[in-house]
C-alpha cells in the first residue's frame, strides 16, 4: 500500500512533468497572430482640404488645357476627344501632381452609423455607392508619386509621357483609332529619344519610366474624385465638368 506521503510525491512528479511538457507542446502548436489589415481600410480625408483641393483643381485645369493645346488632339472628332479624356484624366492628373510636387496629408474621418446610412439612403443612394478614399488607396497614390519624384523627370519628359497616355488606340468607342495609334507611336518614340538625350549614361531610364507609368493603373477615379474634388463639387459629376472644360472656348 502506498502511503499518503508517497501519493503526494507521485502527484508532484506528474504535475511537474505536465508543467514541463505543456510549454513544449504550446511552442509546437503556436501560430503567430495574424496581423489585422483593418487599419489600411480606414476611410480618410484631407487634413487641409481648402488648400489641397485648390492646388488639385489647378492641376486638373492645367491637365485639360494641356490636352486641348495639342494640335493633333484638336484634329480628332469631338467624340474621340471626350472618350480619350474620360479614359486618361486620372493618370494625367497624377502626373500633374508629381510634376508639381504636390504633397498632402490625410486624417481619419468618422464613418456614418447604420442609422445615419438608413436615414440618408433615400437622399443620396448614388453617393453611397461611391468608393470612399481609404488609407490603402492613399498609400498607393503616394507610392506612385514617389516613383516619379525619384525619376526626377524634366517638363519635356513629362509632356511626351502624357502624350503616350492621351493617345491610346485601345480605348473602346474611338472613331479614329488608327490615327490615334500613329500618334501614340510618335509620342513613344519622342519619349525614348528625349530620355536617351537627357540620360545617355542610363540605359535603364526608359524601362524605369514605363514601370512607374504602369503603377498609375492601380489608382481609381473614385479615389481621386472623392479625395480631392468631392469637397468642392458636392454632388456634381466631375466628368461633366471635365467635358465642359474640354469644349469651352476659353
């Protein structure tokens, strides 16, 4: 028969062994906690909307008038002009921000409660479908800008790069696609020549510019519109305003 002292010793050994084995078992089964990316999906707004929206509006106006000033663009049918503007205004605007080294900061905005969404739904059902600017979207935009700042392009390089984006023959609905294709080829050749002229020692400059340009496709029109222009245009449609600028005589 085992006395009480022996039982205590046996129990102590069992518990002690369990304490030793448990950490080892825990280490084997331990998985690091997954990092939450909710922070990147926070809805944000400009910290200084008055100043930043004014600068953004100036860049947008310059963008439209740059297109209008191109003789080849003026030769296109009005419908093609409008279609090209609608397809390329976002990357052109971002290039304008990069060219003028526009910096901006954002802050969190309070999302409407469920009750507010229900009450306001009938008043602004279309507005509720718009993509709101998030921290992730803003970070993408800032990454694009930094790429072009690092390239340190000249005004002539920016001009030819914009030309390659304006004259895109792959945009659906164009009447003069072959002519636009030839214009794009001319712009690409001119861009390559000016890059070679200004950077003869850097054979990788042209690929770097193309790579930076490809990142512009990740930025949505909703992000640009809601972040920079919604505070000043309200419920108006930005594309309608762009069309008015395009076909105005001033």
